[in-house]
C-alpha cells in the first residue's frame, strides 16, 4: 500500500535503507491488517511522517547519513509527532545501544534477524495502545468542545440509549446532572415526554436520515414556545454503532420566519385596499367621456384619500427599516428641547392641551438618541393615542424623570382605552394592533410600537407598556441611557 491510501487500519511506517529488509517486513506483516508505508532514509522518513501521522514507526538504527537515533530525537522534538510510538530495529543487541535508543526516545526494540512471533506481538501491542490513546484524546477533545458549546450534543447507541450528553443537552432534555446517567435512558422516549415531535412522520424511522426534524414545546401561560432542530451529524458503524445528535434551539429563527410571513400578509392586505381604490377611480375616469364637476370632485377626493393612505403605509414600512440608522446618525438629544418638540408634534397631530412635566429636573442632560429619532418615536406615540381614543381627542401627558445619573425615563400617558393582558403582551409584536378588536379596522400597518422599540433598543434603551393605574388609557415608558451634557464651545 502507498502513503496515499487511507482507511481505518493502523498505519505502520517502515524506515530502513536496505530494500531486502523492507520486503521482508512487508511479507511478515502483510496479513495482519496494517497499512504499510516505506522510507529508505532518515531524511525521507521525516519528510513524510508529518503527513502520515502513523500509529507506529519501525525505525532501523544503522542507516547511512542520518541514523535511527537522530531521526528518533527529531521526532521527539516535534510537537505534532512527539507521541508517535517508535520501535527501533537493530542488529546490535548490546546494552549501550539500547540505552542510547532509550535516551533518543524509543518506545521498544526488536533485533535482527527478526523473530516472527515476537515482531507481530510487539507491533500489535503498540498499535493497539496507540489507537486507544488517540481515541481517549479525541473523546476528551470532543467532550471539552461539547461542554462549552451552545448547542446540545448527544451520543446514542443503536438501541437509542443516551451514552453521552453535554450540559446544554442535559438542560434541554431535563436529564440528571453529571456524566453518570441511568442505564437504559432512551433519547426519543425522553424527548417525547417533554416535546412534540414535528413533523410526526419524520420521526417514524428515527434515527434514519429523513431530513429536518423538530421538537416543539408549545407555549403556556408560564413559558413561551420552544423549537429545537434535531440533526444526526454522524454515525459510527460496526459492533459499536452510535449516532452523534445535535439539538439546536431555533426558537428565534422560527419566530423571525413567522414575522416575515405576517409582514407579507399584512403588506398584501393593507396595500391592496388603497391600491384597489386608486385603480377603481382611475378606471372610472378613463372610461367616462362626459362627467360633471361634482362627480369629478368626488372621484378626486377618493383618489387622494386612497393615495394618502398608501403613502402612510409605505412610509411605515420604510420607517421600521430605517430605524436603526436614524437612532444613531446624529448628536445625542438634549432634553432641553423636549418641551418645544412635544408642543410642535402635538399641534401637528391635533392634540389639545398636551403637557410636558418634569423638564426642570433634567436640565443639562442628553439621551443617547438623535433628535430625529426622538421626534419619530413621540410622533408614533401621539398618533397612536389619537388613533385608539374612542373620540379621537385624547388628553396626553409627557412626564420626564431621572432615576439615576445614567438613565432617563420618558412616559407618555393618554386617557384612551385600556388593554387586556393579552393585548399588552403582544403590543410590541409587529403587525398586531391593540385596538382592532373594539374599533373595527385600524388605519396603519401595525408597526408603530415596533418602530419605537427598534429606535430605543438600538441605543441600549428599553420600552414598557402598561395600563394607567388611575383610569382608562395606557402609559408607554421609554428608558434611555443619559449623561450630563458637556458644555458647548459657545457657552
């Protein structure tokens, strides 16, 4: 066999300058299941050994040029090859040569002429021990990697018994702590006791290669839904047949995919209505030769209304997409400008009597949000207050407080409608509109609070929504990183 051959059999590297001795060793070891590779000099042996990483080197001592002792010393000085077993082959059977070989790092010796039984026994013993050593190293390396991995990893045998589980897999499957586990503990039975197998048909031939499999823990009042993707990564065959299984938490990926589908449905639904109105008006105008002024005015108003609605919906989508950039692309917002900004936005939205309280307590403070982002967030909250008020005339109050030197809370209160616990829970989810259950269809894309949360989250802040404790309406609280504003050069 050549050094290009590969397989699971042990690699024995024979290094001897005499061709007759190489042929003799090949004949003596040929029937024992080894991959035999040959070198005719010490220099050739060192050049090839690093590529081969053999299980054993049979190294002749008496060679021209670099002798076996020199080769062995250089092997022991190499970090990659220091642990490769070396049996030195020599015609010298004296004590001095063996001591010199031991000093060079030899593991064992055989003498020429060869004793067939002795040679086979020593080669078999050394290769088995080396394979076992490598197996332990690989297992230790795997367990070290698996222990620190974010994914769950298990090894199960042909009977589906769990032979190994890293800490993450143990937590996901609620397994006993520690490496020692109850005998007979089976993966699929354990998984079914905690999760639903999705799709069920994919699990019928477990652990066969069916495709994507999932474990689902449905949502409850105490916990959110959890999705695990289950993948069989590798399979060891033979008497010790076993499977390496990966458990990956893909809950966020599933939620993101669900939100993308919801976005597609919402866009299709929301945009189709104004588009249909625009198309109807346009077709009417195109198909009528003689139309009186009143009909033309009516169609113009309908066309304008549909176009304005379409523009608002498109702008809502663009606002969400641009929010991360808007939140940071500019200087921090000076809270001294909050009162005039609130007054300006209240006037634009049509709010009457909107007040801004607590500004005196945050003088000289700025928050990690740009002026454009602050304007955007407050406008969304004011428009929501109008949109969800039974008469469209809410009383809105903006309160500012500084609970710590590095934090500012901005609360926007209205006196519109209160929300159920389920509506409060889902309010920040895109495309969900809290008022649609009691006021019919609500204008907009349902992206307002999501956009606000994105703006605030981009700078490390948080958003909370709650019902007013003293009456009807809701409170939106924005907590933003803050600092004392540094004096400007002109001050």
